[in-house]
C-alpha cells in the first residue's frame, strides 16, 4: 500500500513538473489594456463608463442620423471585425454606424459581475443605447452578436427599426465541425489550461475553420485576435461564458416583428447554413442572402458582398 501511495506521489510530482515546464515554454501572460489601446484605438475610438466597465466603441458617419446602424461582434472577436464593412457602408450611405466591444472581449474586457448569459447582454446593449441617447436603431450582429441582436429585438421590439443577422446563433447546434479553440474551451478541466496556454498557433488553427478561404487570413488578423484574447481578464471571462452557456429559446424567434436581413456564409463550419433557412421560416418579414464560398464571418471574408446586401436592405 505504501509503495502504491509513493508511486502516486511521484506521478503527481511528475505531472506538476511537466505542467510547470509547459507553462514556462508555452504560456502567455495577459497584455495590459494601456498597451493594447496604443495599438488598437484610433481617432474614432471612445470609452464610456457603463455597468462598472470602460466600454470601447466607435461612432462614425452622419452624427445627425437618429436611427443609426449598431453592430455587435461574435465570440472571441472585437469591433475590429467590422472594419472593412464599416468603411464600405460609410462610403455608400449617409448613415451613422456604431460598433462596440462586448463585455468579455476586445478592449472592454471582463465585467465586474462575471455574468455573460443572454439576459446580461440584453441589459448591457439597452444600457449602452440609452447612454448614447438612441431610441431606435438598425441592429446587426454576427454569431454570438447576432444571437444577442435578435434576443434584444424580441425584448425591445419598439427600439428596433430593422434587424441584420449574420451567421447568428439561435438554434441548437447539430453536426457542425466547430473551431479547435471553441472545442477546447468546452472541455471540462482541460479548458482551464487556456487561462495560461493560448498560443498564437491555436488562434491561427481556429481561424482556418472560421474562414472558408485560408489565404485571406493575414498575420495581422491572427495577431489581432490573439492579442485581444490576451487582454487582461478576457481569457477568464471567455472561459466563464463557455462554462455557463445556456441554450437560447429559439421559439421566441417567431415573435420578431422587425424586417430582418438574414445573411449567411454557405460554407460556415461553426453554424450551419441550414440555420439561415430556419430563421427565414420563423421570421415573418425577411430577406435571405446566402454567400457562396464564404465561411462564418462574411464581413471579414467578403465585405463587398455583405455591404451590397445591407445597403439594398436598409434602403
């Protein structure tokens, strides 16, 4: 018995030695918000104190537009995912466009309550719009941001002029391939390693699943996603989101009254294009656009096609 106990002790010591070595060789430290601000803010960037956070957002275009376009990014992303699309929309429309970093992501970072369920995000979006004196808007979102957008439209129909859903969450996941990073984040116990070991190569591998055309993934894109993930507190917040994920009530989608643009990358490996047709079936007033040879984030992979669809829709 003593020999077995001693052997287990040696195994435990060996495990912790290997873990310590792994952290030393492969571990990444958090990046300070001040360092990231220097690199990822510009003249359009602003920060607003809200719900215990300094929320990063950008408001561009026609300041007199009383019904602006508000864009919400997806999981492990940031407002920078909209860069190319916003530039195109500003050139083709006379609209005000607002985008923001959600709590747990981007430069906004974690919220003090460590809450990331749908009711929290709906309350957050509403608080943000109130702080911006926005009574009505065209609300759009991609992936998680799309799920937040339609749930906000269900809860506050009088505040939504039109709705834009880009590869949005909403229906139960079926047999989608999923990204490597998301798969690891969903594994109990093992996912805790992501708090310390999140190599750039893992981000690159995940993006290769998100994009249909991997040649469009630049080193700058990989670096942006990686550094935003390493923002102080973001890894722990994102992991909390995965650990406490709750299925959305898809039945409420049928109550959406706002005219809705449903836009999808046909080759989406994270949320199958089949979901686009489910949204089309459940939302009474809709326009459906399927983009061939495009993956999960069409606004980055095919911004011209997305801009064309949005311009036609909002007109």
